[in-house]
């Protein structure tokens, strides 16, 4: 599976789920079950590599503003959700986290921002296909600390200055 096929799976399941991340995860499992186990592992490698790339202080700060707070787990689930939004939103957010203010359409705090189930879709499909747990993916492990300069999540003035577009759209 190449990068284009990865993003096509993400995009088609998001569209079919009408943006609901839990429904998208279910559809993604269904689509992955139509592939052979090696392709499912390829999908998992693509997903995990992007998940690790999104581990940055800047993106965590943007998630903090967008979600009105983001614990370690909430940021993990946010990164899964961000991948589920597709290539344009994902890459745009990595390039300019504050740009999420323009990249995101409607944002429903009840369902958006949490894609925990998306993070498990490939593992679930692999286990259903093979009856075994997915092996190590053979990619570099996640960094121990987020990339970049730390963000003071408790300093609202600093957050408003660092993420002015997100602050204007989601905090005021």
C-alpha cells in the first residue's frame, strides 16, 4: 500500500461516515478486512508514522485551544482524529497548527477531536484476518517528548498570542 492508497482509504471512510470518527473507524475496519494481512500492516505503518509525526508541542497547543484542554490521552486521540480528517487537513495542521481554524469546517465538540477508535482499526482488522496480534511494524518508535518548544497550556494570554486564529474561532 502506498501513501495515495492510504489516504484514499482514510478519505473514503470519512466521507461514508459523514465525519463521525467512530463510524469512520468501523468502516475502516470493514475496508481493511477486504485486504490481505500484509496490506493491513502497510496501512498500520502509514498510520503510525503520521501519528508519530504529529507529536509536537505546537500541535498539542492547537488541540488544547480547540478542545478547551487536552490531556496526554486526549492529545493521542486528537492525533488519530487528525489523521482521519485526511491528507489536506493533516498536512496543513502539521505545517501551521493555527491554520486548523480555517482547515476545519463545522466542529462538533461532542464527536470531533477524538479519533481513539481510528488508532485501533488496523490492529482490529489484522486480528480478525489472522487470529493473531499484529507484529511489530518495524518503524522508528515514537519520540519520548513532543517535537519543538514546550507550550504553557495554563497561560491563556500566551495561547491566544501563539494561536490567534484558533483562539478567535473557538475561545471567544
